[in-house]
C-alpha cells in the first residue's frame, strides 16, 4: 500500500481495509489504494481516491463505494480507448462507461450496491455544497450522471436551461443506460456532442433557452465540452468568414445586413477558426441607447458616493500626489536653442566647438487622458456582484472627476425583443439565410450613466442588471464614444464576470469577435483594462487584466490597476514648451 508521508494511523487502517476489498474485487494482489489531488482515478494498479476523503469523518463505507467505482472502471472500461478521444467526447463517455462498469460489478457482487449508494450520497452532498460555484459543464455532467443513476435532481439543481439541454438529449441518454462496451459509450458520447453542436449552429431550434440570468451560461455548454472537428459532422465544411460589423451595417437604408461569406456550418470552438469571425446582427434597428445622466435619485447617489470615498479615499489621495509629482516641470538639456543652461557655461568657455549649451522646458500631460468605464449588466451579475460593481464605478468615476480626468460610465446587456423576433420571422419567410449572422432576436440594451460632458454622477444610482452580455458589440460602441473625445490617451476599463454570451448566438464566434475588436482598438491606440469579477475570462482577452477573487476587494483592485495605467508613461507625448 502506498501511504502519504503525512498519513495518520487511522487513515492507514481505513486504507488497508479498503485495499484488501479492492484486491478481492479486482482479483489482483498488487492493487494499491492512495489519496491524491487527481482522484478519483485509476493509475495502473493504483486506485486514487480524492484527497477530500482523508477526513476521519468519512466512513469506510464511503471509501469502499469510491473503491468499487474505480475497481469497476479498471475491470470493465478501456481507458486507452477513452484517452484517444477528444476532450468533450471523453468527458461524457467516461460518465456513460462508469455507469456500465458499476452495473456489471453489481451483478457480480450484489453487496457492492449499498457501498455504491454511500458513494453517491457523499458525492451528491459534495456537489450540492459547491453547486453555485461549479462551471456550467460540470453541472451538465452531474445532471447526466443523475439520469443514468436514476436519481432525481434537487430543486437547487434544476433550471430552465439545464432541463432544456437534457430534454434535447433524452433519447441518447436512455440508450446510454444500455451501453455494452467502451466503444459504444464513446459512440453515444459522440452523438451527444454532435447534437449539441447542431443545436449551437442553429440546425436545431435554439430558442428553448430562456432569458433568465442563467441562460448565458448555457451558451458555454459546447465550448466547455470542447466540441471540435471530430465531434461535428459539419465541421469539415469550408467557411468563408462574414464581413466586418461595420460593412454589414453600413447601409442605413437597409437594416438587414447581407454577408458575403458562406457559413453553412459554424466552427464550434475558438481554436477551430482559421481567422477571427465577427458577430453580426441581422439588424440593429431595435437596439436601444438610454441616457440616464443626471436622472438618478440624488439621495441614493450621495449615500453611494460617501461609501465609495470611504473605500478608495486613500488611494485617490496617493494617485493625486503621484500625478502632481509627475506633472512637475522637467528640463531637456543639450539643446541648440532655448534657455541658457548655467551648468553648461564651463564647457562652453573651454570648448569653442560646443554648440548645445541650452535647455528647454516640457511637461508631461499627466491628466490629458479620457477614461470610459464599461459595466457588464448581464443577469449573472445580479445580487452582491452588481452592488459591488456599482460601488466600484462610483468610487472610480467620483475620483476621476475630482482629479480632473474626463470620464464616462456606460453599461450594456442584450434582451430578447418581440419586435426583433417578428422581424426575424418575416426575414426568414422572405428567403434570407441566417448564414454569417450571430444575433437574431435579441436587441442591444446600452445605457449611459454619465456622459463626458456632464459632471452629474447621480445616474450611477440607476445601475441594475439586464440579461445577456454581447461583449464585442458593446466594446465597439463604447470605444467609438471614447475616441470621439479629444485626448492624448484613451483608456477603456471593462468590468465583467465571464465570457461573452447571448441567448441566440454562437459563443465561439462571440469570443473571436471580442478578440478581433480588442485587436482593432489596440491598433487605434485605446488602452484596454479588463477587470474580472470572480471570473478569469478577462485574462483571455485583455492585454491588461486583473481578476478579483473576493467581491469586497473589487473597488480597491479596480482603482489600483487604473491608477497604475494613468501613471504609466507608455504612449505619453512629451511636449516641449
């Protein structure tokens, strides 16, 4: 038996007991049991149990249940074949094959059923304890396990988006219960992958997801499963990328953009694109921009401002001192003209050929920077996140106004619109093809909480959550407003809590769209900062990014990274006077 260096006697006793049972079940005398961070897993003759089972409160029955599952996997699963599949297929195939394996084990050892029940109850408790923190794909995997094990999900595990996804896969999951080999489990998993890929590309009605706060996560299902060309029957089709957003909507007289490319089958992961694709709406005529500058409740705003200043007052004072130091007059010496430099007089007297005894003054334009704060208003931001985000933008914008920086505060989301849905239906009836487009029934809901030309910040009291978050289109809108403001520097800070998503768009294209737009804005001189709120997606996209792991640290972290950017001399112009 392999024991950890810090194992305890009681831990060794439990492992020894379970190890003896494992050798009986597997008919192998060299089976070993150990705990490990990678468990549960089978590594040759070693059955690795999760580290979380080290606790003395975990009974031998639970350990035995985990052991039975791993022993079944070793006896009845072909790990080499599973390892040869793609990530998404392997994830689902392992779940299906585990069910097949434990069923076979229970037929040979009926007593294993009670231990497996203990294993399932313990697993359920652990999953539910962390349910709200689980990635979308883990929720889907768990719900598939529930179906295969004939277990009913709790109320906490149920949602319209999850239920709809599983309903879509119902017949395949029923067939999965009767899988007879690892190969068949893999084939069924591939069919599940193909169906979800078709669902995402629009070949299956994709409007069954609601516009609830959780629906944006549903769009990450296939991305998390890593669907690729081996998992989709249409992924080998050629794809000519659609035109840019600008060209698609340049003709104001025709609200319907007509893409030049052919996109019968859309790639299903970011990596499968040969070049970035843009997310193009079929029309922008239903998009709404609401200016809320100065329209918030003054009393609520004063309370927000007081709380914000209490959080970031010290940081603001430090930034102001640093800016004043940086804005002090500097001298450029060794010039051919300007003011005589007294320190050069001795050299001028001793060197007749010396011709640069002058100096000129210059100042760094320390406060000649325009700043836009762009806030993700998607449904997933509801609750404590939006409260802290509101506090964060209040603290930053209030400090920027006091420090003399022009700033603007914007928000964005998208929501299904009845008028746009009717337009979409008429558009399809007229014979138009959806190929090349990626927004069909959701309009943009864009909000201006404080304009550049206004010093009234009370509109920040109107910040509230919407539904989905099409980041790329919103970023382009905010950047256009920012670049119209004359300044030496243009800084755009985005606060968000995940990947871009809409209820009716391909999430992979939404991501390539965001990447392409960020690259364009970088080339145009916009300095971009991504602030991730309990999510590290910003690190994938933004050149400067900070991830906030604790909500209470959000205002401080965001203010700090913005302050560092404002003090950075990168791209600053030095102006001799």
